[in-house]
């Protein structure tokens, strides 16, 4: 039987894809500077340690 652990990696991968695909558009809408974009990318969103051992 598939429990939450079976579906979690699929959900995480889907969320990661959406963030990567929409990042530029959302940053444009928020009028973020290039420095702000770079500061947030990989720190607030898609932090490599957030998914460690997932």
C-alpha cells in the first residue's frame, strides 16, 4: 500500500518544478532587484538542505 511517504517525493518534485518555472515571472511581478532575486534563490526557496535525504 502506498502511504504519504510514497507520494511525498512526487509532490516535492512538482513543487520544485513550479518554483523553477515561475521564478522569473514572480520576481518580475514583485519588482525584485537582481540582487534580491539572487539572495532569495536557493536560500528561501529550494534550499538544498531543505530536501536533504528526502
